[in-house]
């Protein structure tokens, strides 16, 4: 006589994650499963995930979502016979760490090491195959001295330069904000309305490498959609520069780049950005107040709003430029 089928037991009776996971973490640690022999690796594979910011009470779901994907791929490569090296670092500089230090009232030099220890504890519990012998923090002088060295080489070659440019500015926190930190025109931290300011800052001449980057895209084993996205991001445009003469106290001109020089015949006005240096030159006494008011208005907008707004606005400066195709004056 057969046995009477039993009701399935609760899943918690079959699998105890606390017991199972701790057992295997201990076994991996003892057997040095995730320690890679870099010198003797026959099929080395480098699996590096973007460094997390140790700037909060702990990791969030998005961190583990990203790390899990990288770890799955690294494990797959190990099963394919590769000697997988998966190190980890902590991006401890920047606005995130500064904000959190201000929030909890601790000095970053004390706060960040404590956060890193907590992050490591959480990542170890996640069972990632990280080789913990190889970790770093971007606040370590032994690390950032090389960042400084690279910058100096760029500066010597003329690839790093300084100029004034618009930034998002929080008047309450008195700090520059990335576009991602501006939510509906307000500072994500304090809620103050974000303004625009012109500040001196450093830039890299990435555009000097645009032709090389574009020509090498087809040599990469990437999907068509990814290569297209990269081409759009690099943003090469083919067109011509057209000069519009302006007659003020002295003759001067404004160079305009266009991908459609054939449409210059239909140009009916010339637009200058509110922060353009020539605005002060071409603004007449009669239009001074309206131009100043407009510049103050746009300065209260964040950079994202200015780029994404579909409504185009402006005011007359009082001067005229000459359409080079028709010879007619345009405001």
C-alpha cells in the first residue's frame, strides 16, 4: 500500500538562507575561492563594477541590483574556464560624501572609513565573488596622487584648460549642483530654487578626439544600437560657419554654426545667449532695463530647464545684425 501524499512543507522549512549562505561564505573564505592568482592566470578576465559611493547609512537596492548583474557575468566567465579577477573600490570624494557628512555632523575623514567598513560587510553578506585583497578608496593619497599626475600630463599637453561657464548653483547650500541634483528646478537636498552662475572651472578637450572615437566605433564588438547611441553622444555635426556682421561703435561679427547654410536666406533674427559677452556691447540704452530683467530671469533657471524648455523666449537688444545672404538688417 502506497504512502499517503504529504502536504508540501513551507518553503522556510526547506531553505534557511541564514544557515545556507553563512555556510558557503565561510567555505569560500577558507578555500580562497575568490582569490585570483594574477601572476599565474592563463585565461585572465577582469570584472570591474562601478565603485559605490560610501556616503550613506549603507547600500541601497540599486547598488545590489547593479553588483548582482556584474557578479553573475563574472561567475559565468569563471564557468567558462577564465581566471576571474573581481576587485572593488569606493568613490569617496564628491558631493554625495560631503552632503552625508554635513547631514550627520561628522568629519569625512572619520565618517568615510566607517561607511566603507559597513559597505564591505553588506557586500560580503551578498556573497559577491570579490577578491577582498584588492580594494581601494579614492580618498587614499596613494590613489589620488595618480589622478593628479594624469591631470598634470593633460595640462602640459594643452588638453586641460580653464574657462568661465554656467553652473547650477544652490543659494542656500552655496554649492554647485549636477543636473541630476536639480529636481523640478529645486535643490534635491534643501528645496531651494536653483540659479545659474558663471564660474571659472576646468574642462578637458575631449572634442579633439571626436574624429578618432567615431572612426573606431565600427571596430568594436558592440550592438548597432549601442554604436548609434555613442555616435549621437559624440555628436559630430557637418555644416558651415556663417558670419553675421554687427555695426556698433566698431565693426564686429558673430560666427554661427549651422548644418543648413542654405536656410540663411530665411533668417529673420539673430539670438545671443543671455550670458554671451557681446550682449553688453550690443544692448542700447533704451533696451538696457528689459535686457537686464531678462538676464536675471534666465539666471534663476537651472541648466536642465533651459535646455528642455520648448518655449523660446527673448528680448530685443536694440541693435541689428546683417544677414550675409540677403544683406538685410535683422534684430
